[in-house]
């Protein structure tokens, strides 16, 4: 049995989950791996609040730097959050050659390149399984089990809050604002909810997945991002009627050598596995050129699920440290090339769902169809719903694949038609073909 | 860049998949990991057949032992199959301190203890991701991502042939024998199909999953095994009507310290993720005490998916060899304890689906219900179907949870009733609660 001494920075929700997990199953982990994980220090500005855990004397401290500098401590677990102090501490620990475990997706999305390079220069590692998909071992699957695969595409439901809201809207038929307020009260959504519902959190995770898939840190600016704010219950009902569900989907594709990357509400066929992912669960669907389709599913957030992922990284970092492994694959995979080329948002080929309000006049539909035709957009199906009192009828159209720039131009022209009322609603549709 | 020399034993379907994968993506794998995988030798008795691959001169040989004995070769990949030569070669390579990668579930299920111990005694490793779930990185997830978890339960669809047959029976409403014959013609089922349809292949994999979950090699005798041979289309239709699908399910549970282990056709609720796993896909649903519910899905067999898993192991074994890691977790996790205690098949608590044929007489149902009551089996629902011409009516019953021994006794008594015609059909029902 070998022992590894761990210093934890940040004793919030996830920090407490990690400590709880190690207290509960540390002996089992030692039996399994031959390595005893010992939490030597926990740094937090607040060391008074009761986290419901018994912490031995001398473990809690308010001095994070002292933990990093402690020569007895082999691994640093960064669970502070944010991108200022967390960045400083992470870089400092790496510069000292220590291995760092983090759950901080914003930190990696914004400062990944600097962090991976610092790890490499100091012959050490950064481990970040918990930054994507909570307890789901998705990054590890990508960098180990699927290491022999060129990644063709990744589709991810990566934000539990959004998936929870969409699932409840679908089940209960209630408006977005009402479900959001309820989710906030129940603790499923934060206040303010912007990072989640505007898709930023999903984009952070998508950027990390894409970086690992294609071998270089991807900037947030490469991800075309749209959230679920203001999602209308009628879109969800229309999708349902047509055999689809709406999910906030991260889509990553190798588009003929260019990386295509977006986060947006997307219609997915009900019979596809990813449509069955409900409530606050996450899932990642990965298609590799050798393995074909695979999927990974589980809790994407929460004290213990995220703690489980951090603990998996702790044990891997511990083995790497004790075996003197040097720079691990979690770093080398991110630094295969200096930069990537990206498919511009305008050039992304996609299918779309479009809802229009058309005046009930002869020729109205013909004008719309002419515009679609002009922009090389083929129509897969059209449903005209019952006419409203005011003489306008909702029309729902599913298109075939076309370029985003064509869609965008067509929508502008349709909006400008005299027979068109309201701004048309448009969403991506993904059929996984 | 460091190089690793690989010797492959067995150039059949999977062997060719591994070589194809390395030829296709070897350079990418080297970029990602810093390790160049080089196939130095391939041994097979047949080195004439064209596998559609270009193999450099001097690589093919008929002498497997010479490959094992070659001091230049660091890793041995055993893809011979069977449990005689494969066992001899695997043990010999391990005794020489070489790392061995295998996809051979029967070998591990039957001789696992000897193999893990030989690896340990010789300070080396055996890697066997491809033995369970084909391309799905399920064992790696268990021994790395979920290392901090006590495993509460595992539910697996582990045999693509059975899942393919059940899916087609459900979709097409055709009899078992007809679909099986068609599956054999299409190459989805082997001739003879016994290993698959009698559940043995699933049991091999279940035994490996259970061994890793609970820390000791589990003997095949601990797994109560029943296949799908002769599955009736009416059972599938009845299940469908009640909101269930029938899957050949491996069920592994920590049952109050005893390991519960079985393979049997099982009704699963249609809305559960595992019910969406169709065609020849596999999936494994794992519940850990820290992470909660997770699921892993993908192709469970086939040249390239299995090749993908073997390649993942090759790269891990290569890193372990180059970093002088000693005995890896894939070995230590299997040797935590000498033996386990098992829940006897009779003591397994389960829900059941029961189909009876009852004479349409007053009191017939009462007699059946009295027997259930006597054996402490509560009824969740009863559907009496339309009466047959001969005056017998099919009755479908879903029970609450009760002991297998009680079910077994009750079925005997019901069979013996004068009002009962045909032997009652009984299957497990799993609600994942």
C-alpha cells in the first residue's frame, strides 16, 4: 500500500462531496488500487460552516497557498470555481510540478491553453473529468477507451438545468418562465440562471470536448451559442406532434477537416436514445470512425456525482504521481496542434424547424415556398395548423439540410413579406443520419 | 515519441480489425499519447487468406510461441479465442512478464483467477476491455471513472445477437425460430447459436463485470442463467401491452453483502433508458453509491468496435510498460479478496410476469390467487385475455417482489391445478426502483 496526500482548495458543495466520498469509500479504493487516498489539507475562507462531515484537527485551513507550498502534499484539487483565484492557484501548483485535479469548466474553456502548457512544461498533469458531464466518465472514455478513434461527431446534453426545464415543459405544457421559477425554488436552477439557460455552461463543456476530440484548445468564440431562454410551449408541442423532442444540444462535428461547434435548442427524433435523456440527467453521444456510435449517460451535476468524477481523477493522478508518469494523456491530447480551423456559423449545414404565422390568403404559402426555393432549402414536411381568429394561421415546416447563411437570408425575406405576421421561429433539427 | 512493439496472436475477425484500426489511426494515436504502436508480429495458422490489409514482409508467422518469446516484443494481444491454446499462450506471456491484451470472455470467466494471479506474481498486467460490451469502455469506466464507488447494481444487455432477435420479434411480431434463422443468414447469429441464445455468452460477461465490481473472480456456477431460446411472440406482445419490453438482462446486485447474479429474459419498463437499446447494440447500466445511475451504450461486437476496445487496451498497456507501472488496476481489482458470498438463486427477490391458461370456470382465478397468497406473492396487476375456442383463457399477472423459491413452489402448485392448462410461463420483471 502506498499513500497519497491530497490538498483540497475550496470546501463548497463539490469539495464536501469529494471528502464525503473518500471518507466513505477510501478503504475500498485502497483495496482496489493499492493506493490510500488521504485528505491532508482542506483550504477555504470559511472553515466554520458545518458541512456535516467530521474533519480531523489540523486539516482545515484558510491559507490555500500554504497547501500548495506544503512539500508533503502531492495532489492539489481545485474546487474554488471562477477563473481568477482558481487560475492563479492552478498555475502555481503546476509550476511546482504538482498534479492538479479540477472540476472548473470555465477555467479550462477560458484558460485551457495556458494551463495545459504549464502542465507540460513542468512535466506534470491536469485532470478534469468532472468539468464535463458531472459523474459521467466521458473525457476518460474519449482519451482512453476511444483513443484509437478519429471522432466524427459528438452530441451532448450537458446542462442538467436546461434539460430539467425542457422535460418539465414537455410533460406539463407550462410556460418557460413558470417552470424556471419553480426550478429555482427547488434548487434545480440558480439565481440568476443566465449561465445555464443562455447556453454558456453547455458551451464551456462543448469547448472542452471539442478540444480533446481534435487536439487543440478551442476558444469559446468558435462555439455558436444559443440557449433556451423564452422557449415557447407551442414549439415543444409542435415538435412532439411531429415525433421530435427539443433538447439543448452541443453539436461537435468533423466537417471535412473543419471543426463545427454549436450549442442550440435542437429537435431530436423521439426514438433516438438521446431523446430519452430526461430531467436533470446528462448524456454524451460519441461517434468514432472505428467504434461507431457510443453513448454515456448519468448525473451531470451535484455534490456526489461530481465528487465521484473528481475522486476518479484523484486516483489516476495519484497513480501517475507514484509511477512517475510525467505528462499524462489528458494534457498531451490537448496539445497535438497549435490551432484548428473552424466551420463558420454561416457555413454550418443543418436541417431546421420553422414556425411562421401566415395571413390566410391565396398565394401566401407560395410566396414562402418561393423564398425557400431561391435559397436552395428543400422542404421535408409542412403542417398548417388551424387558423387563429385574426385570420393568421401557424405553419410548421421541417426542412432538409441547407446552409445557415441561406436559412438566415430566407428568414429575413419571409419576415418582410406582407402576409407574414410575427417574427418566424427557427430551430435546428438533428436526425443523426 | 516512444515506440511499442506489439505481437498479435490470432488474425481472425477481431485481429484484422485491430490491425486495420492501427494502420488507419496509428499516427493519430501517437500524436495523442506520445507512443507509436507498431504491429511487429502477427501469428496465425492461416497466413494465406487475404484479410484485405497490406501486411509488411516478415510480420506474419505461424509460430505463436516465437512471438511470445521474441525479446523485442513488449505486448501480446491474444485473439485466438477458446480456452485451451489461448490459456497456455496467455499464461506463458504473463510468466515472461509481458503485458497481455485479450478479448476472450470465456477465458476470463473460466480461468480468470489463475490469469490475474499469474499477472500479479510476474509484476505485469492483463487488459480485457474488449471482453465485455465490445467497443463500449465499460470495464475501464468501472475501474477508473467510478473507482470511488461501491457498486450497488449493474444491469446489462450484453449479447447483440439476442437483442437483435428480440428487437425484430417485437417489431415484426414473428416467431423466434423464424427470426433466428434469418439472423443466422444475415450473419447476426452463429450456427449453432447456443452460446448466444442460451445466455452463456451473456453470463461470461456478467461474471467479469461482477468480479470487477466485487473484487474477486466469480465462478460461472454463481450465475443463474436462462436464455431466450423459444421466446414466444405472445409474451413480447403481452409485455408491450403492459408497457414493458423483454430484454435478455444480466443482473448483478449487492444484495446486503451477498452478490446476486443472474442472466434471464426480463421485462423492463418501456420508458427506462435500457428499453431503448435496440438491434444488436449493447448497454450497461451501473448504479454506484456516489455517482448514482450511469449508462454506457454502443456496439457490443464486430470487427472494428471490438478492435477499438483492444486498441484502447494496447495503448494503456503500452503506457504501463513504458512507465514501468507494475501490476495495473485491471488485475488488483480482481484480487481484492479470496472469495465472495453469493445469493442463492432461490433467495433472489424479484418481481415476475406470469402467463397462465385457465379454464373459464367460476373459482378458477380464486384457486390461483390463493396459491399466490399462500406463498406471500402480492399481485400488482391481472389481465384476463379473450377466451380461446377451447374454453381456456390466457391470464397475465404482474406480481410484486417475492422470493424465487416461493415463485417456483407457487408455479408447481398452479401447474397441478385441474383448471390450469399448459405449463405457466414466468419471466422476471425489473422496475429499477
